[in-house]
């Protein structure tokens, strides 16, 4: 569960849509607090009625932007906020706020950006006579509505629509788009990679595992207790649907998940725990603190290879959870820098032998398998695996020329 802070200035209809989303099952975020720069904002009442802590931070005359934003940052941090959502917050954010939540401030804008940034976007669109309108959820940068676009919703404008009706139509789309985009962002399905927004959606069979994975690991919480009486299996997140793996060369995930249908899957991923939620292990590994990578604390693992202290602490923590939950078998990604049996350190040479997590699990009596020998792991669990045909094997082969002659 990602705690979000919502910044508002006005009536708060987008805030209301976000609150509604938190009441649906499997919402990956909750609203930790609401901050308004306007004491008369209707959004404050909405928040308080929903039992959400709500605060007013007015920018008093003579107050420096830096000081003002520092107050807000302190408030958000005091409530454990990890992601900030602007919902009609009528201020341009400065360096203090943006650097406190790097790449984690979202905004909703009532136009199809980059068209019509700034104030009165709906009126601008109406006056321009555009045929399509919509709204945009984007990451916030130092400019005005210029940050990377996460998602958009768009519709054709009916003939003769007034500017006021156009605003209402756009708002309806905002109320659907913002909660959805925020949920996807918190599940790390939308992420900024090398300056571009990448969108990823798990396959349907992977969805429950992915949900469990993000609900626990991105929020740095212990995974939920497994169902009593079912075999317990730990699966490294890279194998159970983590984007880095999914985009990679080996596509073992759907097979693995099919095979594990009868067991309680317990997703684990030390890279994510060690990092700060950036969905790429290599980046997380090196950026495990907000300090420069070279300043991250480095210690040696059992093979004498340098790894970050946070990563080893994460492996300890996961192994502890597995023992507490009586996990019997673990499937770990073989070439992971941290968990697999053949360690590929980010700094230094490839070292044969069990990685830190595998070592800890084996010491605790957990049988460890990798993607290469997971069939043996399934046998150990007494669960069978029937490979489903690849999609191209299901497609009836087309005889050349047949279709053309069929009429
Ligand atoms: C919305 O139109 C949003 O796109 C813009 O400010 C307005 C806020 O409306 N950023 P509300 O306070 O959420 O009703």
C-alpha cells in the first residue's frame, strides 16, 4: 500500500474520486493526508468527512517559496507520504518539493497536453475549436504542465457543446483517469525509464501475484500470511512478474505461475526492498539511498564481493519472513544480483555459488530452485505442471491460396 499525499486548492472533485478508489478492493494506495494552500477549499471538508488528516498551509506574505515548501514536505513526511498527487493545487512547485519526492509527484491537467497548458485549459480548448478534448496525468517537473505524460483520456467533442459543458465532460474523464493512473503508478506499471514513460501490465494469471508483490514490497511491508494448510513457496519477484524479467529474454513466468496454482505464493524481491521503488534492480541496487550511488554503504558478502549493506539487510529480512511463514521451497531468479544461485554482482566479477538470499534460505532449510530447474521444484512440492501450447501452436495453419479460392 503506497501512502499518498494529496495537494489541493479548491472544491476537490478529483480528491473525491481518489477517495472512492481507495474504498475499492486491491487499491494499491491510501491517502495519508491532504494539504491545502487555501483554508476555504471544499476539498478540506471532503477529506475530513472521509477521516483523512487535512491541513492548511497558507503561503504568508513575504514567505520564501523554499520555506513554504519545506513546511509542506515536513507535513507529508510526517504522514509517511511516498507519492504526491496534485489535485487542483494552484501553485507551480519548486525545487524543495520536487527534490523531496523525486519522480513521484503527479498532476492531472484538463487538456490533452502538450496542448493548452496553464490556466483555463478547457476554455482555451473551446476557443481553439478543437474536435477532441481530454485530460492528462503527468509527472510534475519544474515547468508548467511539462512533465512526462503518464496517461491520457480523450473524447470527440459533440457539435455545439458550450465551454461550461466541455469542462464538465473533461472532469468526468478526469475522475476516471486519475485514480486509474495513480493506481498503475503505485503498482509500478507506469514508470519512467531512461527519460521515457514505460507502461507494463501483467498477464491476467500473473495479476494476483503482482498485486501481492506490489502491495507488500513497494510499501516495504511484510507479505500477508499465507492460507493455512497449503504448501508455501517463495518466488522471487523477477520470476513472478517483475517487469525487468518480463521484458527480458527468458519467458518462464506464465509457466511457473501455472505450475504454482496449487501452492501459496509468497513473492520476494530483495532488489526492490533494498531500493526505493525504482522498478529496475540495477538502478535500485546502485541508488539504494538518495545519496549518489558511490556514497551508498558498501560491504562484502560471503564471497568477498562488494554489495550494498541495504541489499544484504533485505535478504536477511526476506529470509526471516520465509522462516516465520514456514516456506518450504523458494524459486529464485538465477542471474539476479542478489537472490540467485549464480551471483552477478553489479560491481565486480561474476561469482559462482549461492547468492545472499539463496544462502540464507538454504541455511534455514528451505529448498532453493531457479528458473532452470523449476520442474524439479514442482515435483518436490507434489504439484504438477502441464505446459499449455504456445499461442502460435494454437493457430490453425493456413494453407496458401485457400482463402482466396473459398468464395
Ligand atoms: C481539475 O480540472 C484539474 O484537472 C485541475 O484542477 C481542477 C481541480 O478540480 N488541475 P477539483 O478541485 O479536483 O474539482
